[in-house]
């Protein structure tokens, strides 16, 4: 079979997801999962790039993977990130004696 791209309108894609969602065949459900994965990537790409621009720098204290989880809310989004915690720079507490 020849590989290539097929472009669907949003209505066509909605109909395709509806048909695949009703199917009980494993191949249909796998295809539906792929569609949702690619839709998620397209929609979350903007949020991921915004988070990278705002929080990531050359020190790499915060790293956001290209496939990071994005959880959307009404007012914004949470983005899964890696945060570096250096164990070498621990501050020691000074013991204060009561008078």
C-alpha cells in the first residue's frame, strides 16, 4: 500500500471519529487513538512552546519535553516539566540557643 497524506475537513474528521468510536474492531480503535494523539499534539504544541519560551533557559534548570503532558483549564494550562534540584548547595541551619 502506498503511504501518503489525506486531508479531512473538521466535519469529515468528526464523522470519521464517530464511526471509528462505534466500532469494536481493534484496528479501528487503534486508528482512533492515533487521530486523538495527533490532534492533541497540534493543539498542545502552542502551549508547550509558550511554556518553553517563558520558563526554559540555557542553564536547563527547567526542561520541558516535546511530548510533555498538557492539562488545560479555563484560565490556562499546566505543563509537565523537569525541574533540576541541586543537592550540592544545601544550606546548613544554624542552631539558635534560647536565652
